C-alpha cells in the first residue's frame, strides 16, 4: 500500500474479525531498514557540514589547500574496496562462497589502505604547513576527512565481525545479511567521500566557483 | 485474558511468532536481568530513573536561582558567575537530558514494543548500548560540576564567541565537558532512535496497521524521526565549537579582542552557530512535544471513555507539525542581526505551524465533549496539559512576530512562554503518563490522594510561578540577570512579585518530593493494580503478566482486530473493546469483560 493509501485508512470502520489486514511491514529486511535510517542520519550530518563549508568559504579568509596527490590513490582504493564488497554481495547471492570470501577480504584490505592513505595525506599536509587552525579550509578538510574516516572505521568493526563469522559459516547464505549491510554501507561512504573530494577540488577552482549561485545576502 | 478469546485454529498466528533471536534468551543472573539488560522494559526504567535523577539536580538549581532572584543575597555563595552556571545547567539538563531522554528513552522504550504487540525492540543490543552511552553523557555533564572553574555559564544555547572566551564561567573545563557530553548524547540518541523507528515499522504484530497504532506510538515515531534529522545539527555545531575551543580553529569565532588581547581567532561566524544550533533547537521543541501530544490523546480517550476525535487528523497533524518544525528555526534569531526578510519568512512559517497544533487542541476538546469523564489523576494532568499548552502557545503567537519579539526577546516574557509551553506542559504529560502506566510497570497503583495533592500543587503552583512572569516581561525585566539592584525602571512591585514567584517555586519543587515518595512507597506498598486497571484498549494492558515478563506476550503474540479507541461502542456490553478482541460489536455475542479485569470501571 502506498504511504498515502496507508494514511487515508479509516481504522474506526474496520473492526472485528471480518477485517484483518496484515500489519503492513515494509518488504525489506529489518537490518537493512535500520541501516538506511542510519545512512539518512549520516547524510544529514555531512550535508550540514557541507552547508557550513560553503557558507564559511564566503567569509573572505578562505585559502584553498593544495590537495595532496595521494588523495587520488586513496579514492581509487575506496572505489576498489566498494567494488570488492559488491563482488562479495554478488557472491553470497549466487551462493559462491569463494567469491564472497575473496570479495570480503579484498574489500576490507582496500578500506584499510584507504585509511592509511588518509593518514599519509594528513602527514603531507601537515608537513606543507597546512595546520588545522591556520585556515578554515584546512580545518574543514581535517574535520570532514576525520569524520568520514571514523565512519569507515566503524564499518571496519562490522566487517571484522563478518570476517570472523566467515570461518564458522556453513554456507554463503548465512553470511548474506552481514555482507549486504557492509556493501551498502561501503557504497554510501564512497559516495560521501566523492562528494567531499569534489567539494575540495571545486574549492581549489577558487571560492567564487563554488559560491557563485549562493546569494551573498544570506549571511 | 482477552487474547485467550481468540478462536484458535481460525487465526493461526504461530507462523508469525518470531523467535527472539540469538543472544536474547531470558536473562538469568541479576547482572544480565537488571544491569546489562537488553530487555526494553528494563532499559526504559534505567533511562527513566537516570533522567529523573539528573532532573532533580536541575530542580535544585532552579530553587537556587529563584532564591537569588526573589531574595537577592540570601544565599551568599550565589555570585553572578554561579548564577549563570545554574541557568545554563538547569536549561540544558531539563531540555535534553531529562525531557528528551524520558519521553523517548523512557516512555518510547517501554511503550513501543508493548503497544505494537512486539516482543522487544528489533536491535536489543544497540538499545542497551544506547542507555549506557546516555549514562556516560550524563556523567560527563555532571562531572563538570567538579572540575576547576565549574560548569559552563554560557547559557543553554552556548552562543559563541562568548561561550568559549575568557571571562565566561566554566570556560576552562566546563564548556569542554558540556560539548563532549552533548556529542555523546547525540550518539546515544541515534542508537535509540534507529531502534524506535525501525521497530515501529517492522515489528508490529499481525493486524496492527500503521493507522491502528495508538497516538502515543505515532507521537514517539514522528518525534524520533525529527530527532534523527535534527540531532546531527547539534552534533556538528558542538563538534565545531569544541575544535574552536580546543584547537583554536575559527568556525564560529570572528576576529576578536578579549581582555585587551587580540586572540588568534579570525573570520568565523557566530551566526553560523546560531543557525546550526536552532536547526536542532526548534525541532527539539517538538521532539519533546509530539510524544506528549500522543500520550495525552491516549490518556484523554481512555479516561473519558470515548474514542479520540479525528484520529486521522491527529496523525496528519503530527506529520504536518513534524515537517513544519524544520522551517521555523530562525524565529529564535530575530535579534541576531540576520537579514530582515529572513525574519518575515520565519514569522510566516511559525504562524502556520499554529494551525495543525490548534487542530489537535480542538480534537482533544471535542473528545472530551459529552464524554464520560473520569477525574482520575492521569486525566487531571491531561486536562492541565491542554490548558497550559494553550496558554504557552498563545504567547508563542506574540513572540513569533518579529516586531513583538524584538522588545520582548530578552525579558521574562520569553522565560514565561517557553516554560509554559515546553517546560510545564510536557512535564504535566509526563506526570499523567507516570500515573497512568505505573500500574503496568510495577503492578501497583500510585496513591490517589497523594497524586491529587501532587497534581493541584503542581498545576496551580506552576501558574503561580510562570503566569506573573509575563507581566515582568512587559515591564521589561531582563532575563539572565543575577540581580536587579540599581536598575531605575524596575518598580518595587516587580521585586515583590519575584519574591512571590520564588515562594511558589519552592512549594512546587517540594511537591515533587511528595511525588517521588509516592512512587517509592507505592512501588512496594501500593494497591495491587491487576492487569488493566483503567479498562484500556491498547495492547500493553492485555499482557498475560503484570508487570509484563520477558518477551512480553507468553507463548503467542497478540493479534489485532481493531483500532485503539473502541470505547463506549454502541451495543457492546462493556465500555471498551481491547485491540486484540476479535468479535465485532453487535454480532449477538456481547463481549464480556475478561474476568480478571473486573468488568466496568463504574
């Protein structure tokens, strides 16, 4: 039933044994629904930070930072990680345990690489004198990449549990829920990272490039 | 039990009965049963007790503030800094750590699974974590009383730059602990909130459609969605201010000279913080109000023995208020210097939100119209809520307009408004709800005489406290002032009124101790309640055991055949039909009261 159909119901007219509608649960696994709500919360978090980023950019003291080239490699690692999880997902769906295992391990490995690469990027920026507090552009980069990294780290904990279960799992089907949730989460974090990276690159084109459509009167 | 009346074989619900899942077997030891418990009922009680304990601290703080205002200098240790620390901690504790936690963590946890016919929350482990993380947030907050410099005195809105500058009380440690505590709280809330919405959507028992849910569940559902969308703004603003304070970044800090010294900050925007804070702060009002709306709807319907008027409209109004609450935030910022056109927009949306809100009030009143009103303690509190909410809401119509708000903004008129509408009104609902559901939680009734005493002192007393404050506001008495010595325009009568208010506040506070005594005493010695003392229709009153056991429903989950408001149905012999009662009214098989429920109330 559609959402409007549900809300238009007249419950006071349906009473007694004649009327026995199903409860109308959503047709997706409960775990995935919970994760989707969580992803919505994280989206709000990053959208608010992105809005603050764009607003703060317009205050005149913004000096864009030169993004270290390693960020491109990190992006590649995260893409591969996400792709590997997708492979694992396909593996459990088609009941190919070997594919699922390989995908799961590779996904975790690339994610760890990404996190290590992010630390390298931080070291490089720090070495170039882009300190946290010396410019808001730096602060935002550190803050956003740290928050993104922490979310990925949380994902790694879930991945660890799934990988540990892998040893005892009798069949690929047993792993399916965990792998599905991991894959979904990884794809989401990839999208978040691409958005953050895009914001960083766009801002290197000059604050004006990003701020053009925004009316300055807002502040 | 009504559910035993379900003709077995006709409605086989065994397929539907879900296993509680791995790791959720009935706990055996004291630790797993009462401490590290994953049972939603225990978690609810843990949340409630913690919230009320920290609320007591906030109550004492309000006493101290009132002593200073009513009888300046009578407690010499209250210097201006301490006074502002009390203001800040009182506000933050009451809004976030008491009201939000009690409505959602307490009532949400207890009532959602029981009212929808589920065995527990869908993620019990995360639910348990939610409580312990909440407790951590509370402990971090309370710790700020004991650090050098004490808690922050920045006001509960924590506006930068003043909140983190030297000269503000608690600038060294208090503000850091406050921000850390808020961040932890948001994490705790998110864990709980994900559980509440997912449980309501996915764990409803057979026959429990969304539109058969009691309005309590609807209120909690919408409020939780608001919380999930709004609390990230608090998280973000808290985190950014924490960085401004600790790492000297400049998210919110403009170029500034403090105590003759140019600080390293520069370029940040205090207004950005205000936008983020109120993007959380206004929905927060409804995060507290909507569960209250839902609970009051159920209390009124049950104790007036009449179906709620306009159930569908009530649901739609909850949703409309939820949506609108995200586009009114800047009405808290009319005096912040933002663009005046912004103010016009937000004044308009603010007045629009009065429409669905008023609709709810009319529906409550129409529910009471020609009803069989039982003046039980929960009903008294519900009626008092409607009156108080209307009083507080009316002054909100004034303050929603920019031209009226500007002169009144920093006066006691605002204090009166928000205490009526989001302080007293939700607290009255909480009391009503406790008197209503205490028998289910403990199996015993709260003492009625003490309850009525508690009600009248609280209801009349809070009016004695907050109603005169409107007049103080008109006179122009500024809020957040430690004392009014030497301010020429303040008449003596205002000082006398302040003394009167203080006396009222002390009395009302003391009445809450009577309430606590009632709970403690009745919990052990109260009259046994039976399973359904109010003859209510909703599922939580149809459990096989009272208090409900682990898994809530014994071997079989209930099946729902009707909405939650079948009171005084024509042709029915008794004046209520439980939601899991299978037969339609007037089918020649007059429903009888389940024997252990004692039949009719009157």
